[in-house]
C-alpha cells in the first residue's frame, strides 16, 4: 500500500512562487502524489502576504515552499524541526538552521556576481585595476551599485566588515569605502535596474547583479560572462557576497508530519532543484545539482559567487540591520578623501 493511502492523507502546500516556478511546484507535487498516494493541494500566496497569512490562518499549510533563510528565526513556533542530516548539502542546511534546529530543507541559493559584456571587455576583469580602468571616463563603464548595501556587502566583508552588524571597525569601513570609490566614472551613478537596461542595450562593460536577472540577460542579445568580483587592493580576505537561501518548511501543526517531511525531501532532491532552475532560473542549492551546471557560464559564475559568499542569516539580519548597513555604506562613501 502506498504511503498515506490508507489514511486518505491530503497535504496543503503554500508557495509565493508564480509562473514557471509555480508550475514546477505543481508538477513536483503531482509526482509525489503519484508515487505515494498522498494527495497534494498547491496554493499560491503573494510573497508580501505569506508570513501574516501563515501566522493567522486557522487552516494552515502542511508545507511551505520558498521560505527565505532570514525569515526562519521568527518562525520557530510555526516550523517543525526537521531531521538533522545534511543530505549532501551542509552549507545549505547550516543556513536554514536556527539555534541548532533545522527549520527548512535547502531548495535554492543566490548571490550577486559581476556580469561582463564580452564584446566591450573581451578579456574580462581579473583585477581591481582592470575594474578601475574600465569604469573610468572613456572606458566601457562599470556599475557596481555603490549605494546599495546588499550589492556591496561582499566587498566590505573582504575588509572584515559585516555591514549588517552594529559598530563595525571604522578604519576597515574607510578602507572598503576607498576601494569602492576608486571604481567611478559614469556607471557609478546607475542603480541595478538602470545598469541592467544600459547593459542590455550593449552600452555598459560590466555590472553587479544576481541570477534573478537571468531572463533579461539571456534575451538581451549581449554576449556576456559571469565572474566573481576581483579582490580589492589591501583587503585581507576575498570578496564574500551575501548568499540568500530559500527552503521548504513543514508546518509545526501538520496532522501528517511524516508525509509532509517526505514531500519536503521530494521537492528538494538534486534533480528537482535542477528542474526548478530550468523552469525559471532559480539556482540550485545542492552541490550535486550545481555541478550539473558547471559547463554553463551564466549559472556557473553565480554558483561560484554562492560558494564564495556568506549566508544572509549569518550576517545578523535583525529588523534594523539594513538601515544600519545603509548608514554605514553612506558614511563610507561620504568620508574624507582617500589616500
């Protein structure tokens, strides 16, 4: 007899995914239902409404797909503890562990990287000096989004500064700010959306962005590569961008915990993560799934950034962290002239 068939088990899945990502959730859930006899209902809930609905719902979901890592510290009462094995993805499991308890199974990961127009920058950008030259007036242009703390967290980490932490070392902040200010030129005034548009028109040499812009990049007609940001001069560490994980969580009050956790495992197995990438471009979290993309320049460049980075939850993302990060970054950019 199939799992759940005797009890007539039906699982409810909530997800904020839409489009092809939502179609993936439905298809994977249908495959689980066929294999186990457990019925699965999938409901799409708007991202901005998901936590509030989850907290207040009388009829709660059994499984939630796409839970960001930084939500989990506030969801301890709503998420069931999951088995502590790492399933071959220790970094992902660690990112979704709160106070020693695994609160979600890793499904996807993302981090920013440098996207380079190979027609304008045929040799890539292998050093910080290359960045400075490309960014200068008369060069192809570089847009690092200097006023965006999410984009700049990896640069500051290279100098030992956690932008999200209170009271970072002032001297290290100054050194990181000086390195960033040396990459100037017209591109320094562009935010990420403006840089994407300019890059897509073939008028920008490189910009810092994440895999969420995979679709507009591949449809732009621009031949490009994806690479880590070069090591900034004087930095004691390598560039370490923030890594955002999303996982699959099981509700603490589910009446079918065995079936719900089995569905979470089914949705997060490596081949399912690869299918999610192919559906909508979300990068897999599992190393075995990532390795299948090694030969593809776009995803592999972002995967390298994921592997080089630091999980967002490990940065101390409390309610005021991003305001604090913005203030630190603004101060670094407005400081006295660099040596």
